């Protein structure tokens, strides 16, 4: 009797909390306002930065186009608030195989740009499934791991998660899009880590990853087997020796470091930033946006962006600790780590302390797929936060 | 109370039916802490690196950014030479220096930039206005140089070299200038080279042309630009913040020179034709009717394959005045419409781009068409008299000192107008279901349509038909229904090549080539092939042959053609032939026809048009095995025998290497 009474009470409490979360007032009350404000700040700052960076490009400022992407992303952000994360957990299989199917379709029918198949042309904009896939990948993997929450320590759990995770990574890798494959790998590591996989398993995986990287970059080429194309390998390892080959693989890197350094404390302004304006720094609106920002706005301008990113990461990790269940915790942890990884690899690459990959800088690099995906991921984080158990009222 | 019972829940044993409430395990908290620590470490690394680059080494990188300016230079490919059929070089290159502005390095403030451009204008002679226009035309790309002048003089180059510090963003580059060893010879055929215009660039930008490129603007320079231009090379040059080169440029891709273009022209014959044209104009001035002679054209063509041997147009110009564009005064007659009219349009190639009434040189067409349509038999005797009366009108013969019945060849030889008026009448009275066979045959012989020569612009001329007249004189524009109808006089005038009929000298040359070669219409062409000129006496390697296209049969009856040929030969040899006085004593047997076409011309300086006679002669030789067809037209030159025929004879004289024993004037 008593047990059942308590049970019904808990149930009614939970459903009341959920009802609270879906009404407009409830939504506003339960949002993570610090996260929301820092997101608004970082998106706005990114638009302002891109306006300055692309002002002298042949096509003119890309800020309005980017603003349109941000608006679409904002709509998805709001839509994500109203979806219970449990839905994603239930739909993990359709999500997972849908993502795989989309990536296979890109390989078969996508548009080739600069030698790789990453895009699908949907008329008004070319859509990059591997970019959207990042979030879907985390949602699906978290589902598989949460399912095995009780036996999370067993090697079978680790191996099956690994199996699910590697398939999309390989599909992205052969596009070829090494940068995004690295982001997927980081996300896989993050969900395993947050799900609670044994330290010993994580250690073995880390060792295997290092061994595989060494093999791909060094051992296999030495034995006459090239997994990567020579230019890919040169880009990945070039940052360790930027001095030689000034016009070749590390030309971009050298120009990027020069751009960052030349920015100084206060920046050179839009007109004075010759590296960006005179196009010495290629891809300054996308891959090397951070370097352009650093050149135009200096240490102050670049630090503001980094600190805003730190704020976002801090709030995201806080959401992990307040999550309703293990699934939500894994998703939040995966998104937070993925975000951190992208910020780090992109900005570090422009400063010569990470390999050159085509990873966009979240909320800054011009590109619809990246902007929309990142906003959607942040919406999911907020949705998790809104449904936290938290302190109860009344 | 709910609160209390909820709070006491933790003391209850766990029930498998109840979904276990999730709690943050210490293990997960620890792992999140690790992630947080990682995040802090990552941002610390990023900020430290940023600090190190921007604040600690900022000055060094700033200097590098200012210093590190790699420029891609365009190495101009020498343009291919143009040769005549015997390999004489008609157009070649001389090394020159061009002046470039690099927008990225020009002073940023308007006042300073203007001062610099003014100083540059004083040194080079280019105007500030033109330099600003060039800068604006190239658009916003700061790393594409703008060519403001080609062909700098050595003293100008030296001055700029000594004062580089005063001219940031100004650079001199090696380039090539067109050189014309034969000066004005064949100017309109060769064309010239000039800076690509905005409209041309819009059309050709996707085909690898750059906004700074030079491009063939007329003649074969334009038609065969893709072969002549070669491929530009590139080199990289590091410059400092003032745009001054630091060290030598490193070659990236070698420029590959343009290919040589071999023409079908014979430069000796071309010179003879141009001299003959001036001679014909001078001759015309001696006659009463040719006082206003001021222009003309001569075309010489191989009648078997359409190869143009000479193409002269007068007045002419020196293509070299386009080189470097150094003297606007000399260019005015070519570029400024008012000045061009004053100089009688030296830029126009009158052989293909001007149309005249053909006069009696059209009579072979009437003769052939009439025989083909069964309107006349070559030995039918028609009356040649002082005038021809029909439909209440009187049509005069060119001479009134005649009254005899003649056959067709004689009519051609005597150029008897009344004979052809009668043929014209017979065409007019044909029933409507027969169409307009005279115009039809004229079209079939290449009149009223483009010849397809590899030069432009070309005009098609006009062969008037009743349908054309109805379209050209619409009632809605105030023309009465009377003006729109085709009156008998039009057919009668058309038969002697008058009225609204207009032809180009090249079309007439093609017509006479057709008569000469037995009825086939050739496609005229001036380009023989493109080739790599052999060095050290090696033979040239032909890359692509343009050559002759097969002649198109016109379907004309060979027998009918034979009587026309006979008539043309009598015209130059019989005692009654209109050209016998000029060609009769020439050692080679030439056949041809004079023409004196009336045209209303408004001369420069006159308010009203006057009726002036266009002097024509067209023909070919040797009569039995023709190797050359020639057409000469002297604008306002009077009778064909007075000016055009003697001019054409000069061309034959040079071609056959023989001189006529006498050179009398003939009449029409």
C-alpha cells in the first residue's frame, strides 16, 4: 500500500515537472540563462567578426548569409527545447542507421568540392550531412551505452559501442574529411568516458589510437602503403616543421601564424589586416577564421571569443552533472567535449599547435551546416537542463 | 504531506517495478571534473599561445606581415608573328616595357594617391583620368595589376627606377609590342591589338582571358587571337610594404609564345594592289566624273580555292599607332566618329565592310539567270539602242550612238544596257509562281549574304525583292502603299545592277571566281595555317591548317557559263569591248567586265546627296586556265574603264610579271 502510494506520487511529480517544462513560462524559468546569454553573445560576436573578415572578399560581407543560417539554427534550437531527450533514446536505432544511410548516400551521389564528397545540394543551400551527423552520432551512441548501463564495465559493452562508433567514422574518413572524422572520434571517446567505461579499457583504446595514428602517418608509408594521400599527411604533420616548404603544404599555416602574430594586442583593424584583406591567408572566412579575427581584432578580440567559448563549455559540463538520467548525462558530455574539441583543434591549428584539418570554428566560420548543427546541439543541452530533477517547489 | 512522504522515500527498500531514480555517481562527478580540468587546460594553452604570438612576438610577425608580400607576376607571352604566303614577316614583336599599378600598394589616402598619379602622369604622359578609369575598370581585386601604359621609353623607365620610393605601387614589367615591318600594308586585314574591353572581358573571362590582357581587336589579329596570343607565364616576387621587389622573381611557369599565323596574302601583290588603288584614284581625278574619288578597294583571289592574294582598302592607316597608344592625335581618325568621317573612315575594310551598287559588273548574273530560266537564248538578237521604253518610262543606254541587233556575248562585251533592260522586263512579267529567279540566282552566286571570310565585320549587302520592299517600307512609318509595291522599273534597273542592289567588292570577286572556275562558289579566306616557325633554317611545323574549304557547285549550266565567259573575254579584247583599251594589249588573256554604278552620295561638307558614279572592274585571267580573279572599285571614281580597270591591270601586271604595251582608257 504505502509503496504503491509513494510510487504514484513520484510518478505524478515527474509528470508535473514535465508539464512545467513544456509550457512557455516553464521553459523560460527552467532555461540555463547563463548558457543562453553566452550563446547569444558568441553568435553575435561571430557575426560581427565575420563581417569584418569577409568585407573585402570578392562576394562582399558574408555576415547577412551567416545571419540567416543563425536564424535557422535558432529555430532548431527552440524546437529542440520541446523534445524530451528520452525520445532520442527510444529512437536510437532509426537515428543511427539513418545517419549511416545519409553518409553512404553522400559518398554515392554527393557533390565533389575540392576533391572530396561531403555535400548534398538541396537547392538553396548545400548541406553537409557529416556536420549534422555529429549530433545524431552522439544521440545514438549515448542510447546504446545507456541501454547497457548495468553492465557498462564489461568488455562487451565497450566493444559494441566501439563497433557502432567506428562505422560512421570510417564513412566520413573516406569522403575524405579527416577533420570531421577526428571530431567523431573525440565524440566517441567522450561518450565512452562519460558512460563510465573502465579506465583500463579507455587506456587500451587510447594506446590503440596512438598506435593507429603512428601507423597511418609513419609506419605504413615507410613500408610503402599510403592510407592517406601525401598532401593529407603533409597537412597533418606540417605544423611540427612550419619552417621548410614555404609555398607548399604549410604555406597556409605560415601565413596564418603571421596573421595571428601581426594582430598584436589591439589588432590591425579591417583595412590594416593585410593578411586577410589581400588574401595571403586563404580560407580566411572558414578554416582560418580565427587567425583573421586575431589579425583584425588582436589579443583582446580573440581572447573575448575564447572566454565566451569557455563559458559555454563550463555551462555544458554543469548540465552533465545535473542530468536527469545517464542517457542525458552521456549526451551532454558528448556535446560538451565535441564542442571543446572543435574550438581547440581549429584555433590551435591557426596558431601552429595542432594539425591542419578542415574543422570549422563553431559559430564563427562561414557555413550553414556547422552553424545550424551547433545551435541544434546547444538546444539539446538546454532541453536536458530543463528536465533536470533539481530542487522541487511546492 | 507530499513533501514529507517524498523525503522519506530513501528509507524504503528498492522495488524492481519502480524506475530507479538516477543520481550523479561519484565516479561520474570525478570524470566530469577531469573534463572540466581538461577544458581549463585547453583554454589556458590557447590563451598562452595567443599571448605568445600576439603580445610577446607581435612586432616580429607584424614586420613579417608587412614584409611578406608575395606577388604573382604575369610574364607576358610574345604574340605569334603573322606571315604572308611566302613567309615574309608582316607583324612581329619588339620587346617593350609596360607600366603597371598595383592597387594594393598605392597610397591609401585619396590626396596622396592623386599626387602620385599626377607625378606619374608627368613622367609617362598617361593622363590621371585614364589611369583612374583603368583602375576602376579592373574592379576591386587589389592584387591584380592594372596596365596603364605599354611601350615606355628608356628615359621614362630610368626615371621611375631611380625614384621607386616616390612611386609606391608602380611597377614596370617586360612586355612585347607589335611591330609592322611593312607599315600600313594590309592594315585592315591584319587588324591591331589593344587592351581587352569590359564587354569583351565579360564574354571571354571564362576562357582564360584576364582583365589586363591585350587582345586582337580587328582583322586576323582578332579572328585568330587564340592561336596568336600564346600562354602567359607566372613568376612570384616578394615585395616590401612599399611594393618594392626584394630579390629576384622566381619563375613558376614559363610563358609559351604564340603560334605563327601564315596568311594566303602575297605581300608583293598586296603592295601592288594598294599602289594600284591609289593610282586608280589619281586617274579618276583626271576625269570629269571622278573629281570626288576618295576611297576604294581591290581584292585579288585565287578563283579555284578562295585564297585571298591581296586585299586593299583606301584610305588606310598605320596599325603601329595603336601600339602603346602614345599619340591620341593619330588615333582620332580611327576612334572618334567625327574625325573618322573627316578622314573618310580609314579603319573600315572596304573590301568586306562596305557595299556599293555593282552596276554593269552585275550583268553576268542577269545573263546567266535569264539563260537558266529560258528567258533568252544566247544567240537571240535583241535591239541595242539609245534607249528602252516600257511602262511609260524611258530607260537610257550608257551611249546613244548605237542601234543594232546583238546576241548575248556581244551585249556583255558592249555592256549594252537596253539588251539587259529587256531581260529585266522579261523577269518582271514572269507569272508569280515562278518566284523571283533573278534575285534567286544572285543569292546562289553569293550576293546578299556573308561570304564567310575569316575576317570581321562583314556586311551582307542587299539583293532587293518585292518581299524585302514590303518589309523595309512599312505603311505604319508613313510610307504610302505606292512606295511599298515593286514597280516594273525596279526589275529593269536590277538587270543592269542598279537600284537598291548593294554588293561588297569581295562578293563580286567571288562571283567572278565562280565564272572563272566553271560554276563553283569558293569560300574566301586569308589564313593558311598556324605553325611553329622553324629555327636555324628548319622547316616550319604546321600545327593546324585552315586552308580552303571545298567550293560549292552553284548548279549553273556549263554551256550558259561558257557564253558569259565568251562575252567577258570579248569585253576585254573585241574592238567593241568596253575594256579592250586597257586589257587588249596585255600579253596575258584577261577576261572581265567594267561597271559604272550610280549611287547617291553625301560627300563630307555637302548638305545634299549627289548622284556619283562608282567605278568598277571585275575579271580574271588567264582566260583559259584562271589563277587569279580581281575586283577593283573606286568610290565616286567615274566610269569603270577610267579608273577601276587601269587599277586592276596594275595588279595583273604585278601578278604575271608582265607589263601591258599600252594603257589607254576605256569606257563603259
